C-alpha cells in the first residue's frame, strides 16, 4: 500500500493517483482536512478515518506531498494551561506517527516541508552553486551599492490579506526613496537575466523548463505574477550536467527526495541558484514540457517494491 499525505486542493496529487490506479496499485490519501485517530495496540499502529482504518504495517511507501495528518482531537476549553497541554498531546501523537512512518520508503517528509532558506543558501555556496549577493537586515546599508536591490521573505511567504493590509511573498524591487523602515528581510542584488529556470528534482534526476519572463513588465522581477492573458513563453531546458550534479548534492545534503528549484540565467551567461521549495508545484513544468512527472512519481513509488513491465 502507498500512503499519500496531501491537502484536499492539490490537483497534482490526483494526477499521480490516476497513474497509481493505472498500474493497479493500492493507495490511500490523507488530507490535512481529514479527522484521524491514532490507535496503538500491542505495538501495532492504526490510523482511523471516516473511510476506514489503515494498518501502518501494511504501508510500504509514503509520499509526503503537502499538509499533515491531523491525529487526535483538540477541543479548546476555557483554561489556557489545559489547552496548551492538549495541543502538546496532539503534537506528541503526530510526532509518534512520523516516527512510525520514518521506517518506510519515502519521498519527502513532513519535517522537511519547509527548509531554512538561509541554511540552503550557505550549503549551495559551499558546493559551488552561484547565488546573488545578499544580506539580511532591517536597514539600508550604504556600502551595498547595487544598481538594483530586491527583497524576499526569509520564511515561506503568505499570499492574502489581513484586514486592510495586503500581504504577499513576491520578490520585489526595493525603492530606497520610498522606504523608511521594514522588518528584517533578505535583501539581494538584482541580477539582469535572460530567462528563469524552474527545475523539478526527484531522487537524483532533474527536469527543467526555461521561462522567458523578462519580456513582460508584469513578470520581470517575479514570474509568479502570472500574466494570464499573455502567458510567458516556456520551453524544455537542459541544465549543464555539472549544475545537475550540484543540485543532487544539495538535495541530499538537506535530506529531500523531491522539490522544485529556481534558477536564473543572467545576461552575462551565468546560472544563479535562487531557492528550493519542497512542496512547489510541478504541473507547471510537467504539462508544458510533456515530462509526465506525475507518472515518474508514481513509478518511483511503485518501483520501491515492484518492477514496471
């Protein structure tokens, strides 16, 4: 049996499941919106859902896509100390479940859903990947006289609004004449680019796509500001083998079996590493480039205990 941990809105999960059905492989999907109960009987562990009970011993492979398994009931009461105890109790159950699943063959885990961008940058530089110059501060240092400076969130971003404040995680040009103060941020040299690259990594193999975002004012700084009326041109792309080897080294160093990785190719013909997203979308690479990544993921899960005919 293959256990898939995801969220109910992730369509990529459904595409992989379609392939698992094609290969006639037993699977179960748990979304973070599902109510689950954890039961342990004589060292045997079970997850109970509305649709049935999962015997952890029968799980042979785990794909952590997104979300979490919400084990244990948590009813808030009027006593803060007791609420804290119940919350901790729920965390212990979830930690125990992750421990039980850790012995299975896995593609990613809940504990690696978010990576520390600063640590990843250090490791990327250490293994020889080029990254844009950066500093972390809440002040504009005069000694950093970049032609253009961009700002990025240090932690995984938030897209939405709270009351009258709009909050997003897009990369932005920092206009020094308009800024008086800001929270501690990642400030980075803006690199003039020819195009951007989104790479999907899975267990040692890379699939890449070039995104020609530079020709559109809306997407020049961050291609995620998608122009839906006139989408960026995208084409399959092959990174140099030396870069792919460094990606493999990086992903092994940060204990990730899978993830989406962003690069840019500068006007002076240099590849710059930008970031890794363990739960990033891969459809945007799979469909335009006909890579069939959903099938690749399904086969990797199956091939851990079954050989494709």
